[in-house]
C-alpha cells in the first residue's frame, strides 16, 4: 500500500492525492460517483474532499448533493473508519457565511447528509472578513469539543486573517487550523506562493491545493484547435492563449515522455513536491480518468525536472 502522509501536525494520515467530490451530483451521477470512489479506495486512496455547497450551481440542485452521494456510498460500503473525510462551510445557499450560529447549523446539516457522527477535517470554505476570527474559531472549537469535528482548516483566506486566526487559537487554547486549501497549480502560483505560504510554513500547516490541474488544462488534453467535451472547457481553455500556458505544456510534454507518464501525473507531481503541500486535490468523473491522478503517489521528479517546470511557469 502507498505510504500515507501526516497532514500537518494532526494525526490524520492521508493518501498523497485527495479525491475531489465537486463532480459528484454534477458531471458524475450517483452510479458514476460510486464507481470512482470504489476505484480510488481500491488503489489505496483514503482522502475525500467535498463541501456543503457542491453542487448548488447546477440547475435543479440545491447544494449538498455531493455530501449526500458520499454519505450513501459510505453507508453502502461500511468503510467510514477507513476514509479521511473533509468538507466545508460558508457557501451553501441555506447556510451562508461564518457566523457562529451558521457554522454549527451547517455542520449538523453536513453530518446528516454524510450519514456520520464526525467530520475529520472541516474547512471554512471562503473567509468572511466581516466576521471576527474570534467568533469563527470559537464556533469551530465548540464543534471539536463536541466530537463532531476532529480537525479544522481554512480555504480562500488572506495571510493576514490566517495569522490572526492562528494567534487567537494559540492565545486562547482553542482548536487551531492544521491545513490550508489554496488555489494553487503550475499556472496559478501567485495566490499561494509568498506571504500566505510563509504563514502556513511557519505554523506547520499542510497545504491541500484545489484546482490542482487548472480545471483540466494541466491534463494536456486542451490543445490549440482541439475541442474538448467538458463542463470545465472554458476555464481550462483560457490558459491556452497565454505564453506561460504554452511553456508549461511544452515542459510537461517533455518530462511526461521521459517518464512514460501522463501529463496530468507530472503536473500533480510538481505540485506535490512544493513546500507545505501534503496532497493536491483532483477530481474524476469517470474511473478511466483516475489512473493518471493516482500515479502521483509513485512518481518522483528529479530536481532538474522540478526546476524546469518552475521556470516554465514563472
């Protein structure tokens, strides 16, 4: 079995690729989602990431569809103890924001949909700077003390607010963030590298980057003149027109060929090798998309290859 990584200074041990649940109930129906979850765990995967708002943006959905599917799968397989389950609060249409009351109500709703009595890793999905960190951390700490949440984490937060949150937890002896979920990949480095990563590194936080494959662009299937049937095609295609995107693809192609590996695997391997990163998040709507993602657990790039990709993406 693949070696699991400690998540920051928590005692959670996770597979080096987190399976994104954003597609469950969106581009993957229940049967397809079950198949992907089965294949991921059969390969040694144990880290499933979702959010209470997935996938409220789809016509006919109201939010919570992904959690509901994952909950049904956990019940059907009887494997809750083997899965590190991460979900998020602040964006569900009925549970907007990070007030103390909302955090507690949203957590209870997530627990019901997931069919479990605890969430392993609970993220604030998007920080709400109008809510004092004292209120947010106080509510999260209550969830931890009640046994409903094991560890807490943050996503889409500024370095300043992250620092203030960590300092408050430390000062008051409250639950403290153990992980951070930033938007980070080979063609989107600016939001994380710099002050935010410095704060995370000093505090011993693990990074679990989302959009690890830039909405599919870093799979290599988006090329000039190629039409791709995907709900994310527009998001991925915007990188095609940039010089940076072309440089990155060229470097990925070269290294992928040297390792006889898919382009997506190489892109994930670069991300996995970056400071603080514990497990990139990537999603698959079909079982056929999984092997290229899972192979990141086995691929180690050389220092020269990492440098080549870093320079191409500068």
